[in-house]
C-alpha cells in the first residue's frame, strides 16, 4: 500500500510539482514503515476511506486531531499520504461513472485544493482530517459539482447540497446550479426528481438575524424550509474567520460586518447552530 512510486504518480496526476511536498511525503512513508502499529492504523483508516461500505467514514468527521485519530503523535503529512493513496480508486470510479472531461477536471482540481490549501494558505504542517475526507468524497464519486454548488446523493436518494467556499453566494448562480444538476444526477446516478437538502452554517437562524434582507445568505436561506440542527461554531470559525479554533472570542477579527456581528454574539455567550433545510418545491 505504502509506495513512494504511487505517491509520485498521484502528485503528478493532481498537478503538484513542488519537490519539497514529495520529500515530505517520502519522509512520512519512511516513518510509517518503521512503526508497525502506525502501519496497521494507516491500513485500517485506508480501508475505511476507500473499501469499507458500512459508513464508518462518517465517524471520522467527528475526529478533529490527527494524534487522536492515530492514538499517538505522528507525522502530520499522514493525511496527505492517505488522500494521495486513493488515486487508483479515483481512476476506477471515473471509468465506472463515465464522467465527462469537465467533471474530471473539476474533481482533480478539488482534490488538488484539498492537498494544498491547508499547507499553502493556512501554513499547517499537514492537511486537516476534514480535507482528507472531503477529497475522498470526490475520489469515491460521492460528489459531483455543477456551477456554484456541489451535490451528494445520500442513502435515501435525497441530494445533499454543499457550498464550496471562495466565491460569492450569488442567488441566480445558486438557482441555475440546482436546475442544471438535475440532468447530471440523472446521467451519473440515475436519480430522477431529486429532493434537495442542505445542512450548513449558512442556514443558521442565528446568522439570519444578523443580516439584512438583501444579503446573499438571506436570499439563499429563503430557498429552504429550515430547522436548527447541530452546533455550528466550528464551521463558522473556519469559513467566516479562517480559524481552526478560538479560545478567546475577544481576539476574533472584525474586518467584515458579519465577522463583527458574530464576534459580539459569541462574546455575549450566544450559541450558533447550523440549519437543516429542505428545498422548497
């Protein structure tokens, strides 16, 4: 499983040309191979990511720290390695679902982002567990992307909407994306008349009260019938403040109106919940 040649092939496939990146991968592989317990744990997680069909993958989302996942301190590049090791499954699934060139291009770009963003933009020593998992969703063909949004067929054939960060949430683009996704869901998953759902901090009722009626988030919320779900502070810190965690809310930046509103709300001991929404007919 742990093969430096395969890692090199994956780096080339996802267009990562940084020799330092490859050197860190090789160093991590050497360390794994010198520790039998870590080898076994790596194989266990690899199986969950790419082979297991019992939804154990969902449990990994609850683990935030790599040392907790491996039950000891480990080279943080291990998550990069585990994502890169999915290349053969990615190629198999591209053939299985007969993805067109546009969808393949999108998938490769998204996996590349998962492999790089935490390191280049956030200056972490390795990618977060969440980025490793998100990349495997594309590798395992659990997601397609259409316009502004991403779509994940679930077990009961409801389609879970995901909203990639980095672009404005233009409501016209959102509506166009949902409409155009119907054809792709039929083409790739044989799903007709899909029912769309979304669970996100963007559907938070607490956030809604901080916004004016013309905000893109507010317009997005109006597309759904919404109820509160789980605590959303981790996602708010990540997507609004670009932070993993915050021990003192007084230190949060307030460079945008939304940041300032959220900061004041949290300082006043407010709790922000994600919203679960079903798309209105």
